[in-house]
């Protein structure tokens, strides 16, 4: 079972199922959700306000790279070819916030 914590600004969309993916930097220990894994989705983890939003199943995991020039590289180009679309699907109004970290993984639930 993999647990993901979401910022409060995304909690309602995750709970309603409107936000059905997340982009995460690789973990130091290398662990990440795999297709078929059960997911537990929370907000406020490690606080008294912790709240479980819902359970989900991992449907896809796709490594991506956003380079220092803002170019988006996907290892599944047929699925993730438009960075603006990916940013909006992940709950952002634009791609600008994505450009601060060079390497991410997309988990679709």
C-alpha cells in the first residue's frame, strides 16, 4: 500500500476524483507506486488535521523529465505529450510551478 499526501488546495479535487494523477519527485529510497498498487490518498499527514481523502488503485506510472529550459520529456510520449495538459490535470493553472524541479514521476490513479 502506498500513501500520498496532498496539499490542502488539492484535497477537494482529489476527494471528488477530479484530480486523478500526481507528479512526484523520485524518493531517495527509490520506492514508488507501481501499476496495480493500492493507494491511500490523504491531506494533512503527520498533523492532527490528517484526513483520508479516498482509496484508489494505481493505473499507470510514467517517468518524466523537465529540463532546465522547461522542455518536457516523457518516456510514454503517446500519453503525456502536452505539458500544459499534464499541469492542468495535476491541479495547476499553468506549467510554471513544474519548472522548479528537474525530475518527476507521474502516477495516475
